């Protein structure tokens, strides 16, 4: 079954709950990995809302950067957090990842919360805009 943008946001919210629970239990590197997936699912939701879907994580990140960050629709710091989270997730999944702390997990879950807020805001704004609202406006 294919996910909708709202389905991706719901999945992101569940992963945020898991990230917070895992951090509370001391599983910091796994919490960070779940926080990364929150960001990945939000980025996927926003891309899908614009009729773009990708299977590879690198493709999602590249398209998110190209279509949202480089166009000024999303602050570049969000992309920095996304890339940083991917690096931490890779470290946790494929290396020893010793040394992650509760503070690290809190930082990444904070980034994840920011991504959810971004996704909810951007999707709500696009739903509030009447069809054809951009017609007749000059291209920027």
C-alpha cells in the first residue's frame, strides 16, 4: 500500500514517539536513528505532495534540498540537521556508535519535532490555498 503525504506524517509522528521512548530507556543510538526516520518521512511527505517519490534515502535528501531548501521554502539549517541525523543514524546502524548520550538523543528528537512542525505547516498551507491561487502571478 502506498502512503499519502498525511500517511507519511502519521508515520513520522509514531517514529517520534518511539525515538522519545527509546531515549528514555537509554537506547540513544536507536533513538537517533528513529529521529532521522522522522525527518526522512516528513521530507518524503512534502515531496510526494508535489508528485515526487523516491526509494533511495540519498535521492530523498537531494530532492528535498533542491526543491525546498535551494528555493528558499525551507531554511538551510533544516537540511543541515537532516544530513547530520543521517550521519548519526549511519554511525549508529553500521558502526559501534559508542558515546551517544541522552543530550544527543534529545537534540536529534528536537530536530525531528521541528521537521514534523515544518511538514504540518507546509501541508496545511498548501491545503488552505485555493486552486489556481498562483495563476496570474509573475514567476519569481
